[in-house]
C-alpha cells in the first residue's frame, strides 16, 4: 500500500466506468470511419490523420484506465 494511493470512492468508480464506456463507443465509431474506404479516399488528408491521432489517443487513455 503506497502512501499516495487511496481507495476509489463509488463516485470515482462510476465516473471511471462512464469514461471507459464513452471511450469504447468513440473508438468503435472512429475505427468504423477509418475502415470506410470511401471516407479515407475522399476526405481531406489532414482530417483522416486527425481521426487516426484521436483514435490512438483514446486507445492509450482507455488502456491506462483499464489497468
């Protein structure tokens, strides 16, 4: 038990759960969008790159929350 660790309150657990659910939904939507060849081919390159960046960021955040 480390000094700065604390037991998560029910409120914190609920907030974390909602954040995880939100991230999971967003990741699914971004993956679907990026798997859509029509979008990838026709959308501006910077928009596609931004979606990829956001996807990676959300996946990393989700990984940290679920450890």
